[in-house]
C-alpha cells in the first residue's frame, strides 16, 4: 500500500492533535490497569501454591493484607513495563482506533 503526501499529512494532523494525545494516554493507562489486574491475580494464585508454614502464625486479616500487597506489587510491576501485556494491548487498541 502506497501512502501519498495528502494521506501522510492527514495522518500527521490526526496524530498531533491534543485529542489524539489524550486518547493515547487513556489507552495506555487502561492497558496498564489490565496488566496490573492480571499480574495481581497471577501473584494471588502463585501464593496459594506456596507451602504453609507454622513459623509465622497468621493473624486476623492476614489474607486481606496479602491480597493488598499483591495488588500493589502488581501495580508497580505493570507501571515499570510488566511482562509486556500492556504494550501489546495498547498497540492493538491503537490500531483499532485508527
């Protein structure tokens, strides 16, 4: 497919608009949130596979605290690049947006 100068100018105009930049930021943020949610679920399931120990007794609220820890670790992980899910989702959504 050959892109002529007129089409190239239209694409550049579309990409350089403030609305396009805002949409791009929103798409990236949504993709990162999805990756963080996925990573949190993955960490939670991995934690279930760890053998239980009586060395450190579980107090009330232990599971809730561990879930919160998993969520925060997943957010940090996703914001630093994660495992690439957010980038892939972002590219796919960007292509769909046109």
